[in-house]
């Protein structure tokens, strides 16, 4: 079955073609980062309008790359939620219109299920069951995954998500938006051990996270080192970046290991944008070698938002859940643990 996947939950338009026997045939992405950068964050109305401009050209592009035509599409998956309502509506309505014209079924995909299943697109996919560390711009969760749609929340963030903490910290250090990649790049030049920031909730005895205090600790530290012109010198900024990243990576790694211990599982999947962080990957690989568990990641480009993960998750559900109606529900807020298995 050839499935077209459309992702439009936030500020990236992603489109992909996934074939249930032949695998991923093509994918394309347009990031709106440059457009939103001057506002310091995503402007929802601008995001929706840009998705409208991008979805069909990207669809033509992936069809061409895969050597397929519109008529070859047998099902359409779109991101149903969670996300920005207007942005979700663009993907949902285009999916519904295309499906009506092509007489094929549609399925709405949970964006986080997309992130969580993205490592299954790799050549050496993890077998079920596994623990998933889902760390993105809007979520930080540890989930026990026993099969597709069978998700139990083990831990969640009480305030900011990990990606959000990266972005907000980067912003207060003047690194622009979105700050995660910029912050981790600057951290490479940081002096190890110059600053030590708190490890929030490390010893809380549960699998929850809290990152907003860390951001405040960075603000206090930065204010202590500003010069008369209220600026930070480049080395101090790099040193703060490194201290911040050390703290967040240690908390994420130790809680992920605790989740494996609690569930008795030996496979860890890391998904979501923060999963692209090199230091987090190194920390987890180190822990995996020491504590004898396996760790699986998506390709770097499939850590952040993309159409391939939506096409894949949709393909897993279309056969049983495909709809042939003109309605196109969206769910701007949607708990991952509420999903059911496809069978
Ligand atoms: P959600 O998936 O929760 O709805 P989102 O779709 O905005 O949120 P993603 O696209 O999964 O989130 O990831 C984007 C986030 O990942 C941003 O917060 C960004 O700063 C962060 N990020 C991306 N690359 C890195 C990196 N190398 N290091 C740290 N953070 C990163
Ligand atoms: Mg994004
Ligand atoms: Fe995402």
C-alpha cells in the first residue's frame, strides 16, 4: 500500500511517500524557521498560511522523486494533533480533499506516535517492547511501549519540555530561535567544570521531569557575569551552554535508565527533536554499554518534525482505521496514552 503522509502541526511542512512493502520512497520538508525567527517564536497564523503554500508543491516533488503519480496513492495520513489548530487544519483539509478526489481512505495520526515510531524506519529497528524517551519542543515523556498504539506514560514533565528549555535558555543567552542546535554548538567550546547547574528532580524517586528551574538558574548565572554594558563575553556564554547541556543530559539519561530498571526492559528508543543532540546520544550510548541495554534513534533528520514519520505511523493504521468520509477531525490537544492499538 502506498501512503502519502502530511505533517503540518507546527512550523515544518513535511510530506513523504511510504510503501508498506518497499519502505520509504521519498520525503521532503520545508522549514518555516527563517520566517518565524524575526518574531522570536512561531506565529500561528503565518504558519498556517505557509503550510497552504507548501503542501501541494512538496507532494508533487515527492511523487516525482519516487517515480509515482497521484493515482498511485492508496491512502493518506495526516497529523491530527497535537499542534496548532490552524496549522493542523491545513494538512487535514488537504488530505481530505485529495482523498475524496482519488477515492482513497485517510487516517489522522498522533504527532507524538509519529516521533515515537520514527526509529522503526531504520534498517535495524527496535523490537517491542521498549521504553521511549520522547523529548521534543512541546513534550518530555518516558513511555512504556508494548506495541503500536500501546503506550503507558511512565513519566512526564511538570513544566517546560526539554526542547522548550533549550529554546528558552538559548533565547536568554541571545542565541536566537530555535535555540537547541545553536546552544549545543556553542557548548562545544565550553570549559568543562567552570559552572555547575542544578539537576532538577534527579532524586525525586519518580520518572517525572521539571526544567523551568534550570532556565531560571541560567538567568541568575548569566546576570552575575554580565559586564557594564550588560553583555556576556563569548567564553562565558559557551561555558553556560555547556553547564546547561550537562545538566539536562544527565537528568534525561539517568531517568531513562531508571525507566528501564523499573520496567525490566532492555531497549530504549529516543525520539523527538532533542534526540538529535549529540551529547545526549553520547551520554546514552555510554550508559547503554555500561548497563547493558540497547539504544535506538531515528536518523537525525527524522528526529525533528517530518512527513516520513507520519506516513509510516499512518501506514500502520490505514488498513483498519482508514476513513472514507469528507470530515477531517483535528485534536490540538491529545494525550498519547489514550491511543488504541490498530488491531
Ligand atoms: P512536539 O513534537 O512536542 O509537538 P515540536 O514538533 O516543536 O514539538 P520537534 O520538532 O520534535 O518539536 O523538535 C524541535 C525541538 O528540538 C526544538 O525545541 C529544538 O530546539 C530541539 N532541538 C533540535 N535539535 C537539537 C539539538 N541538537 N540539541 C538540542 N535540542 C535540539
Ligand atoms: Mg519544529
Ligand atoms: Fe514534533
